[in-house]
C-alpha cells in the first residue's frame, strides 16, 4: 500500500510533530457486543426492549468506552403498539435507552424522527435531534449526571431541520442546519447559536454553492466539504468562526496541482485539526483514504489506504472515516472476503473486523454477516483515542447465515500497551502510572470554616488546579472536614469534579463532569476519599464539596491558613446543584481570602489523577 506526501500550492510540506503518531498500529483483540435488535418474531433482542428496531444508524463512543446509538422504534412500557424513538447509552456489555421520545401527533401513523448518529463527548453527554413526524426539529442534550434530556436553544438561529450533531467537551454542539432552501453550519448549546457559514441559497453573497456534512471537534472548529463556484469545484475547509476558515485541500478543478479529483461528502476531524476524508485520485480514478495534517504554512496529505484490485482493500465505502488524536484513521471498505473495517496511520494498514468474523453474543457463538447480499455494516465506524472502534453489523449463528440474529452494536477494543514501571525504563524517559496528587494544603489544617449565622445556605468549597499531563485522568476525590459537621439531618455531602477548558483561573464558567454523594466518617486532618469513574479533564479542574448547612453552626470546610487561599473558592446558593454548571449564577462566590473570608487559607480538598490517553 503506497504512502505518499503531496506538496502543491495548497498543501505545504510539514513536520508531523504537531500530530502524535502511534509507534505501531494496535492489535484489536476483543470484539464485544453492546446491544442487539431483531424482529420480535425471531427473538427479543438483547440490552434493548423486545421489539426495538434500528437500521441505517451509526454508533458512537468516547474514551471511557461509553457507547451510544439511536433507534427509531422503541416500545414504551413493553407495549408493542406504543413506540417512540430512543437514545441508548452504555458500554462494556450493559446499557439502556436513557431517553425515549413519543410522537404527540393525532395521526396514528406518525413517527418520531431521531438522529441516525448521536454525538458523545468525553464526559458522556449526548447530543441529538428529534422531529415529530417531520415537524420542527429540536436539538437535545442528555446529561448522565442528571439523567435528563433537555432541549438546546439554537437562537438566534432558526433552522427548519438539523443534521450531524457533534458535542464538544464544553457541551457546545456543532451541526448543519437547513435555512429555507439552503444550508448552514453552526455551533450552539454553550453560547447563543453562532453561524460559521451558509451557502448561496441562504445568502446570495456567500462564496459557497453548497455545504456538505460537517465534523466538529472540542476546539469549536468545524470541518466541511464545500462547493464553490459550482458543484464541480470543491474544497475542504476548517472553520473557526463566522466566515473565518482555512483551506485544507482543493480538488483538481479548483487547483490544477491537486492530485484529487473528488472528495466524498462526509469527513472526520480530530482535536489537532487534522482531517480524514475519502478521496478520488485524478490519476487512474482510484478511491483512497487520506489524512490532512495542519502546519504553519498549510496542510500536508498522507495516504492511509487506496483501492487495489489485488490488494488488501478492494473497495472503500461511501461513509465518513473516523480519526483520533494520534492520527489513526478507521474506515469502511471491503477485502477479498467482503465488507470490512480497516485502520491505518499512514505507515501501516490492518483489517480490524469484517464479514464472517467470529463473535461472542448473548445467543452463543456468532458471525458477522447477512443471509443475502445486503451490507454487513450499518453506517460509519467510530473511534476513540485509545483506538477502540464502535460499529453496527448484521449477525447470524456461527456456520448458518440463513438464521437471522438481527443487528448488533459492537466495540472492537484496541490492545493497550503495557504499563512500564521499571526504574531503568523510567530513567530512559518512559512514564509510569504513579498517581498525581492535586493539593494546595500541606496536610495540616488549622481552622474549620462555614457560613455566617444570617442564613442557611447550600455551600460549595473547593480548589482550582491547572491540569497536569501526569494527572489528566481523575480517579479519586478527597476532602478533610471540621468536627462540627455533618449534621445528618441535612443529608450527605456531595463531591464535585468540574472542568474549566479555558483555564482562566476562575471556576465560575466551569462545568460539572462527575459527582458522588458520601457521608464523611472522619474529621480533622484525615481525608475522606471517594472514587469516581476515570474522567479525562482538559484545561483546568475544580474539585469541591457541597452540603446544606446551618449558618453560624456548621463549619465543615477544613482549611490550612499557612497556605494562600487564592485558588480556593467558596459559593453560597439555595441549591448548589441548580447552579453547578454556571457558578457565576450563584448568589455568592469568591476566593477564600480576606475580606471574603476572615481567615482565608487553602481548603483541604484534593483530587488524584493518572496520565490521560
């Protein structure tokens, strides 16, 4: 499989230091079934309500191995005559529909439309849309912490239809919208809806004749294929704001030096602004998969795979590829045995999984495949930064493709590299998994703090830390408490982990990633500890504890006044949970320094992390 680096007017030569390359392709040594649907005349399916139906969907997953997908038909309360459209969240062999939307139309044949592929961010928050029988489209965001799916305002934008929702780490949602007879790409869900670009059918002055299916990353960047003067002149561009874009690559009709005659409509974007796309090479009219990597003077192109009549890849399907932080690219295609999913990084290429492969299922030994010439796979594959791949495929018993086991949602797990802890290796630059402690105190507190006697608030206190690379995956939270607390009549305390992606030193624009309730059983300088699911944090973190307190009596916040409280903050509100995603809305919030607090000091609240992906 040839690997090429093209240099022409729009693609500059580039050192790849900006994109971390994998030392070698991983091995995918486990394929796990997450859920399965089948016609109820055949069986009840698995990890879904009996009678659930999904087809032409794409699954998604994040670095925690959380998997999500949608289904157009989900029986409600076990009633096969009453169905809705649902979104599923789970992973590692378990999960359920976390929200099901039922049509409110008086027409008994009305159906609820739902995204064919939901977005999922680092923290398990989901983005998707619904439309009641083709009526107004509604953008929705599901929060696993609250268990609630809420509508997302797109104002001042007023699209009539939605597509391609991608949710970022900061909860912002990139999407394509229909605006009258044309299309636009936009961002919503965190700030007011912001247009990045529209086509000529929306604004006659637009330089774009058409906008295709976009991809969004955690940096609020949107990559999209655009047609320019007409549909035969195309570019891939990276948008950073309204009409603020950078050319990734142009086709040969636009730039005679380009080796590419066509681009498929869908593409992928990672957090380093690298783009993966299926292209057609002008020489020989050959389909291929390419990665485009940004540099100071332009984008460099690396070939991942191409179709060769006698090679590994015999066809490349018309579905968007996926790309992760290391530049690994995954795509659908076919080999000599039929449809398959491949992975490559520009230096190597492997077939990960495909037609006829053996898998373990809830019904026993099975195989991926179909009883006829129907496609084996549904939709596009998804990829996380560990190299795990989520996909949807047809399923049948081992050795008998004439018995239908329906469609399954699977994850192919990439083999993790071994953790190196030998001292000799460490001296050579290898990292171990020694926990990183985020702490402002020295372990010896000398005061206990709480609210004044004038009111009984819900108090949050905690500490702000820039994220360290050695501790970007938070696994444990710790706090020391004063001896006058807690009063169990006021319930347990809640440990909180928040992320502040802009790392501006102020937690008031941070958003919650995890929370755990606990009843402290210690006081003084002994820490009460709670474990959380490993949670990846970017920018900065705020770790805090909250409880409803009796003013003038409860003094739960153990503090070390020998250390400054400039990065320790406290907040008062009637209900901290109602403002936890927007602490600027709390009635009071300030650093723990005089005169905000008589004594000030660093709170004895800590977090423990390990290196992230």
